């Protein structure tokens, strides 16, 4: 799962390219839309579709998007608290 705010940075884009090249499932979460419940529904559907036991989370460095960690955490909390 790549969480970003607006356009993904170079590192996130590289991760996307590598995941696609390896045939790995990938979920892009653009939190520019700022809707945690919608993003949580997308994540829940992704987990169900791919029967994912592990979800790796990547995104911009904290120095580029300080809120990124908190956003990712709120999304995961909503999924695992069954708020979707």
C-alpha cells in the first residue's frame, strides 16, 4: 500500500514500479481527498480481494509529509476496528 498526498514522490513511484514489475498486488491511497472512511473501505476490499495476511505500507518521508504516519494509522485502525 502506498499512501501519498497528491502526486507520489520519486521513492513511492519507484516502489510502485517495482511492485508492478514483480506482479505484486498494489493499492495506491491518495489521501489528498482526506476521507479516512473511504480509504479504509478501499484497504478492506484490497485485503479481502488478495486475502492479504501482510500489508506493507510506504509513503513519503516524514520530512516531506509529517501527517503521513497518522493518516496511515487512522486508515488501518478504521479497518481493524470494523468501522468500514
